[in-house]
């Protein structure tokens, strides 16, 4: 993993014990193997345990696999020491992710730097999904005898396709030729072909339309595209008009010539009439553009009474053959023009709907005929089609991936007839479905689960459609924390400041000082999540507590106790020479507070520490020790200064006599000699030392009031000597007493 990108994770954090490696953050991937449908989200669940001794903010990353989107829920996870929680990672891969097995790593890291990121192996299985699109351009080609269309086929799946193309026309009268009948498409690539069409042009009449269908097949996959080849007649209405005018002119000229000839020539002995006088004019002799009638109408859905587009409307003649056809527009209307005078039957059909014949019957034998006259516009009225029932289903994902019973309510909102909502509950796998829905119609789908905010979607459901909705993730409902801030005696504390931190959010509030004193209420908290509540108040220590909220959870009666803030005074007691003085009595007093301790006589000799002093406060610190003058100083403690140092120097009030007793003759120290020091009112005695050798013959008498003293030394042999010395406060006198042998 040394080569992996660890950007975003802390690697330098607080100073660590360099004697050993950092512990690895404990994490388990509860879904180490997942099957991914390209283009659809898949959810991973990771359980994380904070093995460090600090509050850790955890983040997840996906390595070695390229996902279109990566969403972590919650976005920021805060864990207390030894706390365990779960994190969801929602991944969406591109729809062209190749089929097969892919390996990746989920990296779980913390921000403190006290732990190493954990590497969790992930196996992604991608099943084969086939997808294809077919487009035929232009949708309408207007021409004469020939025309051409461009065919574009796209591979939208994750496996190569071998596509076979076929082209047909509805009337099977058009010659069709494909430039390529087989295309090999790589993943996320497309292919192109050309379709050439040819058909004999009509001499006269309205433009004739030919419905062209291109079918693309790849194994079990089939897609179609449709277009229209519109042929113009050789003699268009404009040309026919010009020829008619020319014919009239020629006929007028012929009539003039005939009239002049008859007027000037002898009369014919017999009469004659045109052939048409006895045979008449047939229907085939009529021009649809001039003499044709039209039929128009509309088609609506029986469920909603709304217009139905793309419904096929076919016209049958007396022989049962299709004369022409059209499709309804977006507003459900249609128009059939250029119909020669005759009697016709009309059929209406569309996928998912029951077939209907005019004027609204399902059986062809019951259909009535529409009589169309020359240039006669016929209004066929409104035809209602009944759609087949439909079904709707999908998947609900909530929380950390564990099954959450969810109520799904499906309500129609545009049906003509009143209908009640349909309710169902998701299964253990989160799936749901509702069948037998009236269609086509618009439905409102509402998802509700305890602890989660409801989700509402509106969907159009087609006739006979089996609609699978996108996976719905229920967001957790907001949570709340309410309670009271009080002292150790249970007295509410007003004016306490609360700072709440959770993930990237932070908010603050203050407890009231009147009414419901000390209470607080934190609303609209994102769940699930861990929140740190830090409370501070003047005269009290700052307290921090953590609260874990599950999805939609509200915690009530949460009590935070604050301890009265206290200060500490420390110091060192010495004599003027800097020598520490152990055993000195330290008295700290201020207001109703009084505390007493002694300076240490071992270890850190002369030092002291007095804690538990109420804040704020001003205190006197007094040091006293026998033989020394009492010393007092003043200190002040508050919320900003909770520790103070008071060093005291004690001045001695007595003196000291030290010396050595030696033999007057040899000068050698005399051990065991009795020494008496007296000021006439009080005597103090001492014995000269016998060891160590360096201290042999020496003595010391302290705590002597200033004045003149007699020092009498008596040797073990009986020799005696008395001398006089003056002692001053804080002074030390060293004398030499030479005792002669008796």
C-alpha cells in the first residue's frame, strides 16, 4: 500500500511513541463481495471500531476501481475511544463497466494520525448486461422514386454485440436495400449503415406515405426504429391544375373551330354522343386531391379521459383491405385526408390497449361504416380506449443497510373514477410491488418508515406497463437532544453556554436564566450521528459529553453536571541563603475558605501545593516555622488564572553556636566531651561527635535567642574550659575550645 494515494488521511498527527508502529484502525467490510448492475447504485457497509485513545474522525476512500459517484453516509463519522459504528458507501459505476470480476480496496482512515488506515479488499462482480439503441434519420423523407435513410446503432451494454439489421415497410411494396446487414459493436461504441428505398411514383393524388421499420437484433436483444418515406405524385395538384386549364383552352378552341365549321358546312345527317354518355365516370377516374373527403377525430384513455398520442388509426374499405393509416398526435387527435367517396370502417389500436372499431366497439363485426362523400369532411368524434392493468415495484434502502420495514402507499391522482390508495410493505430484502393498477394514469408513491423522513415521488404508469422505479434511499429523520445543565447538588445553572459539534455541523445555545432555568433543547440534528456537547459557565469547570443518535432518535432528560471551578496555589519555602525549609506550615485563607498544609521534608523539600480553592477569589498565603519570622503574600485566582505560584523566604529569628573541642596540648579533637551553653536563665547541652572522623569533636546548638552565652566543655578525662560568645539573630558562631588535661 505504499504506492496507494493516502491524500486526505492524517499521517503526522500528535507525537507518538516511536518505540513501536501505530496500531491499524479496526474495520470490517460487511459486504466484501457485491454484484453490480452498471449504472445502478450499490451499497457497501463498513463497521469501524476506534482503537485509539482519542476522538477519531473517520473517512472512507475507494482505490483501484473507478466509480462515477462515491457517497459516504454519514459524510463525517466521529467515534469516541472504543466506540463502534457503521458507515455506508454508495457506489455507482458507469453503465459500460465491462462484465467480469474486478478487485478493489476500501481505505478506512482517521484524521488524528494515531492509527494507520485499514485496507479492506472488495470484489465486484459485474454481470453481462446488453443494451442497444437504434435511430433512423430523418424521421420523414420526402422524395420521388427513391430515398435514403441513415441508421445509427449504439451499444449501451457492457459486452460486445453482433447486430443484424432488417428493414421492412408496412405495405410490403417498397424496395429496401441495406448498405450493411451486420455490425460488430464494441462496448460504448456505435455503428452506421444506410437504407436505400425505392418505389414507383403515383401519377396523381396526394403524397403517399410508406411506414419504414428497421429492426436490429443481437441475440435476445431487439430494438426497432421507424420512419416515413413520403412520395410525391408525378402530376402534383399544381401541374394538374395547369393541365386542366390548358385542356379547357384547347376544348374552347376546338369548340370554336367546330362551331365555325358547322356554321359554314352542311349539317350532319345523324346525331352522335360521347361514349361517357352511356358508360358514366368511374371512381378510379376521380382525383383524391380534388374529390377526396376526410375523417378526423380524437382518442382518449378510459382511465383518465386524457388524450392518447401515437394510437394507430387504420381505414378499411369494403373489401377489408387497409386503404390508409395514420397515428394520433400528442393531443390525441388525428386526420385522414384524401379518401375517395366510399364507405369505410375505422380501427384504433395501441400497445397495452384493447383494440376498438368505430364507433367504439371491440368486435370488427359490430363496427359501423363511415360514409365519405366527395370533398366531405367527417367528424368521427371521440374514441375511448381501455388500457391493460399495470404494476409498479422497486427497492427501498434505509439506514446502515439492515432491513427496515417500509410502508409504500400508491395513490392515483388523475383517474376519472374515484380509487382508494394501495398500500404494501417491503420484504426483508427491501423489495416491494403493487399489481392490478388502473392504467394509464399518474400515481403518487409515498415511502414511510419509523425513524426516517418520508419520500414522495410521482410517476406516469403506461397501460399494461410493468414499471420498476429507481431505488429509493430514505433519509433519516432529524433527531433532538434536550435536558438540563445543573451543579453537583442538582441546582439548575442558567447562562451556561453549550457548543454542539457533529460531523461538519456546529451550533451553540445558552441555557435560560429565568423561567425553565438551565434547560436546553437541540433540534433538527442530522441522524444517525455522534455529537459532542461542550458546556461552560462562569465559576464552573468546562464539561464535554458525547451523545450517539440513531436514525430519527430524540434523547430527552439528558443531564449535564458541572463542578464548581477551583484553583491551586503552589510554591517553595526557603531561608535567605536559598536553602529549602521542610516542615514549614502553609496557611491559605480567603473569604470563608481556609486551607493548611506543610512543606515537604523529603523529595522536593520545602515545596507545597494547596488545591480546591473556589474561583474567583483573592487569598493570603502564610508560611511559619519555629526559629523563623512568619512571612505572608497575596494571590488572585479566576477562570483565566486557575493556578498561582507563591514562593516565600523565611528570615531566622535565632542564632546558632557551633564549634569543636580539642586537646590543648596535641590539638586532637576530643570525642564525647560534654558541652553546656547557658545565658544564665536557660542551659542547653550537647555532646561532641565521635564519627565520622571529619566530624569528631564537633558540636552544634541552635535556636538561641540573641545574647551572650557561656560555653563550658568537659572532656572525658575531666579537663574543663569555659569561654564567652555573643549570638545574633540569623547568625552562626563557630568556637574552638581547647581543654587541658587535669
